[in-house]
C-alpha cells in the first residue's frame, strides 16, 4: 500500500510539473512561428496560417487536453521547427546526458561522503574545517566559473585533458568532475550532519565504553549515519538528469540540455514540454524508489505508515 501511495504521489508531482510548464509557455511572449518564420520576415497572414496549421490558435484548454491525452498514449508530439518526433529527439539525446549524470553522480557520492565523514567525525580541526570549506565552496561557487577555470587550467595551461567537444572518456573527465564537485556539496553537508548526530547516540557511547577500536566505532556510526544519504543521492541524480544544461553548453556536449536550450530559443513548445515531462517523470520515480528503498534498509521505519 505504501509503495502504491508513493507511486501515485510521484505521478501527481510529475503531472503538476508538466502542467506548470504548459501554462508558463503559453504565458510567455512569442512562439515557434515567431522565432523561426517571423525572424525570416514572413508576412503576418502566412504566420497566422501556420499557427492554425499547428493548432497554436486553438483554445488553451483544448491544447492542454490534447497534450495530456498524447502523453497518456505515449505520443509526445513533434517539433514545431524540425517536425521530428519529440520522443525520438529525447531518445537520441538521453544517452549522452545519462552518461554525464551517472559519471558526475559517482564523483559526487565518493567526494561528498568522504568530505562529510571527515567533517563529521575527524578529530583534527584542520581537516574538519577544510572539508567544510570545500563543501561550502561547492555549493556557493557558480558552475560556469568552476568549469571555465578547470578548462583553462587543464586544457590551456597544463594541456593534459581536452576541454570541449569530442566523444570518449577523456572528453568526459572534466565535465563529470566539475558537475560532480558541485553536486557533492549537498551530499557532504547532509553526511556530516547525519554522522555527527549518529556519533552522539547511546550505542556509540556503549561501543566506546566496551573498548572497541576506533575503526569499529566508526563502522557503527556510519551504518546509521549514512542511511539518509540514499534519499539525498536520489534527489541529486534527479537534478543531474534534468540540470546538465550549463555543463553541456560550456563543454559543448550533446544531450538533453542542448536540446532544451535550443527549443527554448525557438519557442518549440512540444520539445520543451517533452523534456520537462521526461525529467519530471524520471525525477519523481527515482525519488519514490529511493524513499521505498530507504524504508527497507532502515529498520526504524519498519512500522511507519
């Protein structure tokens, strides 16, 4: 029953995100016809004829109903600019974005948990402050600034890694590390807070009173302190899948981010709505699954409703 409730909640959140995107796009000035044919100097009567053909002059409620019906049937529409099916555009781009997101998440988890553990339980004040400073830097520094600095250092100055474009592992290292570093900040802060809280529990004092070695005590702390990280990692992965726009643009990588940015520039409603719908569905489902997994691995939530 709980799994069903979480699934329904996830779908409701996705529906809300899709609906907000639909409304926001209709409120925004201009459309795909203005952004393409209008810029080319096409006469106004031809622009209106094209809008009638695309259904852009239909009442908003009719457009909304047709769009939701298409999503339910698995028909996400076609690009108003290229005529290519939106599902096909997403399918062609999701691979590159998923590779970047998974690579960045790996960096974020390793770096974030490591910094969080050091900041939470290290007995050396210098290490604690250093870990906390790195976590704060990751959260407060704009990603475009870090990306530009990394490209300049490793590509221009040291000439050890390619900065932009291309395919393959070497072209993935810098964007994955930059995106992973910024994602690691929130993971590190949650880890540090959770570990500190676990370190003050009675079972830790009991373990120390029994004379257990420091590593065994740390193992007891981490078994409890790292449980909340499951939800945080899932949350960050959802953000990564839908939030790689800046990284993909700076490093000139193909992916959903570039597709979305191009669609925004041309007011291509179906493509924007398709990417938003896909990101919302993935984000909601990942977090629902993480919540269920969290309850399974944390015995303290066994009887919660």
